[in-house]
């Protein structure tokens, strides 16, 4: 939050991505720093969903097919570098 406050002081308008369960806490911290009006706080989950929707719209595909492609790319990259494949996401 201190970095966001510093960015606000130099005239920037920061955007903070945070896990959904931490969104309320981030808003309180922004108020404590006095930057709640100059800071946008977005949940990571919402940000990712909006980006997937945007990709799907641009490619004239449905949301779930784009999401499936992203998960397949993730799993392929994971298999290339990770020994713990429990991080793999199952696609149904």
C-alpha cells in the first residue's frame, strides 16, 4: 500500500490486484493511507475473468473454450518445468 501511496504522490493512478478474500482489507488499508479515492482495487479472480471474456470476444469464441485453452497451456508449461504435478488443473 505504501508503494501505491508513493505512486499517487507522483501523479500516477495505481491499480492493485488482490485475492478476492483480501479485497476488503485492501480497501481499509487504502483508506488508512488516504489514497482510497486515487486507487483502483480489483480482485485477481475478476481481473482474470474479464481478460478471458475479452479474449473470447476478440476471437469470437465462447468463454469456456478460451479458459480451456489457457488451462491446457498452463498444464503443458507446468509439465515442462515442475516436478510436483499436483499443481496441474484438470479440464473436464
